[in-house]
């Protein structure tokens, strides 16, 4: 399935569940943090199955949050890309440090 199709499916699912209301965005942010935390735990345990699930769940929660805030996921990713694309720096101990 294509990424755009998956985004449409997630958006429709969230709409069907009455989650997409803007007033739910604060609670949705808590879901984002929960899923990112679970992803970190899976990474620390080297649990590849749970890691993949956690990354996917994080995508789902962020897609919903973007929609609740009036953005498309593509707009958000493009804004981030525009911010980092020309960034310079170097990787130190596995962490990129910008100039």
C-alpha cells in the first residue's frame, strides 16, 4: 500500500472514531508521547517486532495530530525538510550536531 493511501486510511479511521476534532489535540499529543516511549523501550530491548510496531504507531498518532491541528502530514514533513535540508554540521558519537 502506498504511503498516501495509508495516510488516508488512518485519517478515515480517526474520523470514524470521532478523534479528529481539534479539541482532542492535547490528548492526542499524550498518545504521541506514549507511542514514542514504547518505541524507545523496544529499541532498548532490541525487540525488532515491537520496534516496527512502535514506529508505525508513532506515525499513526502524528498523522492524527497533524490533521487535528489543520495540517496535512506532508505539509509538516515538508516544513521540517525545508528547515534541515541545508543544515551543516557533523555526527559525533552517532548524534548529528549542527553548526
